[in-house]
């Protein structure tokens, strides 16, 4: 399938490049709708591989790449379940997310996250599956999960550790603060900074360079240098579920869902 | 080195320009949430603009609970 338009995203293949556009109101929150369509995307990748050199993941939403997991959906779903059902439900959801994110991470073509605005939590974790991050100078990155009594659950810690090392993760994780594109660039997370509104153009210019290379060689180089940290990813799911079982998490989710604070991602 | 007054004026000018509020209609003691009518995502935009303009990092937790331009400028001033 060379193009697809769903409720949360769409993709289009053209001249060896796939553009995957996230487009779910208000800010590409990742819940069941987004996950289901990401699964469809991953299922479609196989047929496109022989004629694909690169993929750009981009957001059509004004406020940013993605605000992260759909916490309203998570809270509303979890609130109707028993504790046992809640835990098995969240584990199953994380299992599906990890399968999709691992597939994007290991895709045998070069992936670029073209990021603007907020790139928080699960959205940040999606960007981290990509090989190259290009960021609008107004982009902001954060792992705000600790405010809920949780850790990032979509593979963010192992992937950021793989890419950058431990100190930058500790700063983001343990303070919950957001950092701008300049800081993320200095840390090595962002490869290129784009002027405001230019991130997609910069990402396309990058793919125009990438498609000049032999796709088999690029895929081999990527496989050699970018191992998936499977063991740590599995441990992350276990730890997330262990923390999720505590009653404080549901209370924190409720507080977030009902919050009208200017910075609801901070405690 | 900027004075606090200069920093405050630059914050007001930046907010006025970005949120398309008439220049001179904002005062240091104004509550910027009320005056600009901004939500949480726009607050992050403003934070990015301030960081880019002043060439600093301003952790979110330092501006959490701050609602007037003068205090915001003082937080920035301490990082210049």
C-alpha cells in the first residue's frame, strides 16, 4: 500500500521516500487509534522496503510532533477496570507499542523524525526510534512521566541511553523539565536545527541526499551501528507495570486529566 | 549586561510581538496568562522564544507558578 489515510495519521510513498504524517487532534496523543494505524503502517513497510530508501515522520498538528501517550484515554479506560485487568491491559498495550516502535527502529531504510513544537513523553520516544532527528528551533523535548509516578514506557530510556548515554537522560527524567532544540542539538539528540516552519523542508533535503546511496549498503550500515536494546526494553515494561500498579498513579493521572495548569506536565 | 528593567522590557516586547498584542498594552505587573490568554502549549512556545532570544536555558520548574512579566524577567536575569 503506497498511501494510506486514517483517523490519526497518513502516509505516502513517493520516489523512494515514505512520508508518515501524524495528524490527530489536539497534539497527536498516542492512544489506541494512533497505535492501530501505526501497526498498519508497520505491516505495510515490508512491501515497500525494496523500493524505499528513507522515511520522514512528521506532524501536521500546529502545536507539535506529539504530546505523548493519550493520558485521558489511559485514565478513562483504566478507571473502569479492576486492578488486575488494568495491569494486564497496560502490559498488552505496551507490548503492542514496543512491537511497533522496534519495527520502526529497525526499518531497513533511513528514518528521520522532523520535529516541531512539543515532543514529549511517548512522542519523544517515537522520535527516538528514528535514525536522525531534525528539529524546528522552537521544538521542545521532555520526559514528564515521573510526575505521574511512572517512567517512560515506550522505550525512551533504553533508546536515549543507546544514543546519548546516561547523564542527559538523568537530567530529563529526574527533573521532568523540557529542553529546547538548541540544548537537544548540543547534547547530540538533534542532528540538525531548522528555522521556524522549515523542518519538513530540511528533512526532505536530507532524504534527497540519502536516496543517492545504495539502499542495501545504507541498511547494512544502520543494522551494524544501531542495535535494539531488547533486554532493557523488556525490563522497562516490567518496571513500568510494577510502578503502574501503585494507587498513586491513578490519582496522579486523575489530577493530570482534570488539570488546567499552565504546566500540567510538572507536579 | 542587561539591567532587570531592560530584560523586563524585552520580555514585554517579545510577548507583544509573538502574541500580537499592541505594543505598550502590556505592563510588568500584568498576569500574562490572563493578558495573553495563553494555554499550556502556548506557554511552552513562549518559554522557547524567551530561551532563544536571551540565549539561555530556563527550566520549566523555575517558571512554574510565575504569572507576571516582572518575576519572569527576574528568573531570566538570574541566568544571563
